[in-house]
């Protein structure tokens, strides 16, 4: 038993990449999470953006804007149509509407994914009425949902994250399987056969892509049958699923070259995917991220995957609004695939 343990420890010590993920990565992981927790403790998070729809110059409107700015919220004046669309697209947490009718209610429209922030915002708007005097309008809170869809339940809101985690599982599995074929000599035997590099890589990528599509289809079906999740625009939804599949298939290829052994790729792959999920919004909600992390999230394909899936479902993006997230997914996929193939070529494994 002792000899086996010594043998395994020696193998670990010889694998520098495995050592990095065992010893050094946890330190970086702690520093990363510590910076996020510190931001929460110090209230150093990106300020909420509130759209102000002031249709008249009532004194209460000025008091509301002053209360929001004193609380550190970012405000901007927009029309009602612009404000509703900004909330639907996630560009603003909420909007506050003061009608030109002094007797009309104050409307507070909140992004359905940020109900906690909406409750705080309601309190800030209410503070503008203090001390309360008779005859002031009431505050009416509403969930701002896309006209064509809108999340009918919490399951529709978490559907994008669930699908992304399904893709992450597929990517990690195939990346480890690919390095296993390298270590066992299967890839070498394939190279020795009269098979082109394109055929070898195409077969590996096709298997991963088909598995990703089946996984996405099964998760979508389960969500529809068990939780009542509906897809109002199947064409947009299918386009997003295909883009996500392309992106994560390319990501699989790049993760498979993060080490030369199964242990190294397993640690590096899962650790990298978890970090991408964290900064991409699949683990840490964007509403609690510090401003620097929100900017950093643009480098994570997870962010664009979640954004595209939300846009194709309850946020009801138009095709023009889907262009950016779809384009980013395709770019990430092709770049990751090219990086993986390049490293394999340098290692003389292709």
C-alpha cells in the first residue's frame, strides 16, 4: 500500500501541470473569490442602473431622482418605451415612471431576475415621500417581461444556466477522453492509418457536438414536460443552441491540450470551466459582481451563452439583438478550436 502511494506521489510530482492545478490554482481560486467577497462586504459592486421616465416636472420626481443618486444608483432619463426595453434587455435594473397626471400611481418596473434589488429600489422610491402626507400617489411595482414571452416561472429564468452546465459536463468529458486517447496510443494509431488530420479532428468534434445537441434537447424537453417551460420562437432558440454547441465544441479542443495526462487535463479543464462559469454569470449573479468583474465577464463564453439563451427565450430579443451574442459564441468556438489544433500540431500529435 505504501509503495503504491509512493508511486502515485512520484507521478504527481513529475507532472508539473498537475502540480499547478493541485497546489497553485487553489491559491488563485481563493484570491479570486476573496476579491468578490470583499467587493460585497465593501459594497464595491457595479451600481444599479435605473431608467427615469419623468413625464412631468413634479416636485416628487426631483425627490425620487435625488434619493436614488444619494443611494449610489446610476440614473438616466428615457422614454417609457426605451426604459421598458432597457429593462427587458438587462441594460437597466428597473425604471421609475412619474406620469404627467399628479394623481396617477408611481410605476416601478423591475427586471424579473432582480426582484431583491427591486424591493430595495421600492424602499428608496418610498423614502422620497417621507414624511408621508395624505394625497400622494401609491407606488405600483410590476415585473417587466418581454411582450412575446416573459418568464412565467423561475424555471424559465434558470433554464439558460441549466443548459450551460449541461454543455460544461459534455466538454469536460470529451476533453478528458481525448487526452486519454493520446496517453493510451489510440491517437497515434489513428495517425498511422491512412486517415487525414481533418477526418480525425472532424470525428472527435462531431461526436462532441452531437452529444452537446442531444444533451441540450433532453434538458429542454425535461424543462418543458416537468416544469412547463415554453419556447415561443423555436427558430431563434435553435440558432442559439447551434451557436452554443459550436462554441463549446471548440472549447473542448483547447481544454484537451492543457496537460499531457488525464489527471492534468481533468483538473485544468474543470477548474477553467468553473472559473468561466463564475465570471460568466452561471454561478455568481451579475448583480453582485464588482464593476471590474462585469468587464472581465466579456471574455467568458458562458456569459454570451447565457445572454443568447435568455434573449431567445423570455427576453424575446430580435434577430438584430441576437447578432452580438451569437457572433461572440461563434468567434470563441473557432478561436478555441484553432488554439487546440495548433498546440497539438506543435506537440507533433497531428
